């Protein structure tokens, strides 16, 4: 079990969280003009860096989305912050 720091509720069990995607990944727009190949790349091609990465997560208990920085090698959580700018 791992504890993730929710910026709103404090440390909680990892089972309460869902991955939301890479931080900074921009959805292609306008949607009506995005071809299938570009949409497929957006959905399925990820940076998948080794080491520190920034990701969007959602805490299912409070329903809030937030930014979490973690190390993909060690699984250590470096920190988290509200998308509104509050840090934990």
C-alpha cells in the first residue's frame, strides 16, 4: 500500500485515487477537425519518462483533480498541489 497526498484531504490510501493523465498534455482542438490519426496519438502516445514526472490525478473520495509529482522508478511521491495552486 502507498499513501498519496491529496491537497484537500491529506494522505490517503492509493486505492482512493485514479490516474487522470500526463500534466501539460494538450487536447487537440477543434474536435470537429481532428483526424483519427491525431486523436489516436493524443489518446495512446505518452511520454512515459524515467524518473520524476508530473501527472494529473483525481481523488475519488472528494472528487478533486490535482497535480502530483512522483518518481516512476522508485514510486516515491515528491509532492502534490491543487490545480488551483495550493501546495501539500
